[in-house]
């Protein structure tokens, strides 16, 4: 109930940031598919820029929404991880071809699990199409795991799997963004009287939980 009330009293800020992140990832995935003849290492610069930019956006998104979103820490952790990977790629521009897929795959796997967890949070908010985010995130997890198991693939297949992983993680971000927009509009759909009654119910609930009689009974 606390999660729902936080959404009613507050509104999500900059819901479009996950949309921007998703579009950047999809654009990167399409670019990789468009130029498959490029070696994997030549894409490092694009990986570096995308991870740093998206990471900074997610860090900002998590900070401005820390009082609105219960799981804002996951956005913060994901943003920090992306920035750290970007810095790692800058520090080691000639990272071995055998190592780079693990770095990329682990980051995208984290994002996919993050999206899956957020999908179930949206379900608790009553967002009906939470399943779309869960499905896209699950597909992202599958591609990430395939990417982590890259030794069984050829170089061309490795590039293709990397592109598809970026695309599906990007799709998850876009779906998440539009669901965030729905949450942003939720408070405006409720009357002031209903908001007051819900907040009154929360106060009664907290008084009941923290009353001495309830505490003594629990002991």
C-alpha cells in the first residue's frame, strides 16, 4: 500500500529517460547489424559512448525519483555499472576479443533482470501491460546468456547476437518508459477526495501497526 500511496502523492519525473536509453540501445543494435563486416573491437568506441551516456542518464533518473520509485536503487546501480563499464573500455581500449563479450553480456544481463523485476513492480501498481516488459526482459536475458556463451559461435554470429541483445534491451527500456508515463498520469486521474481518503486510511493503518496493544500482541 505504501508503494501505491507514494505514486499518488508524487509524480514520476522525466519518465522519458528510459525511452532515450532504449532508443540509443536499439540504434546501436541496428548499427551493428548494418555493418556486420566491422570487427568486434572497432565497435568498442560505440559501446563506450553508449554505456557512459545511458549510465549518466539513469543515475540522474534514479536521483530525481528516489522519493517516488521504491526500487530507485536498481536504476542507480544500473547507471553506475554502465558508467564503470564505459570507463573500463576507455582505460583498456584494446580489451581482448575473448573478454569484451563477457563485459557487454554481463551488463545487458543485469539490465534485463532489472527490467524483469520492474515488470512485477508495475504489476503491483495495476499496470495491465506489465507482461510486455516481462516478455521483452526475458528475451533480453536469453540473448545475454547466449552472448556470455560466445565461444560456441563464430565471429559473425557473435556480432549478430550482440546486436539482437542491444535491441531487445532497448525495447524493454521503451516499454518501461511508457509504463512510467502511465504512473506519472495516475495521480491526475484520482479525485482529491479519493486521495484524501486513501491517505487517511494510511494514517489509520500506521497508527494501528505502531500502537502499543498491537506491539504487545506481537511479542
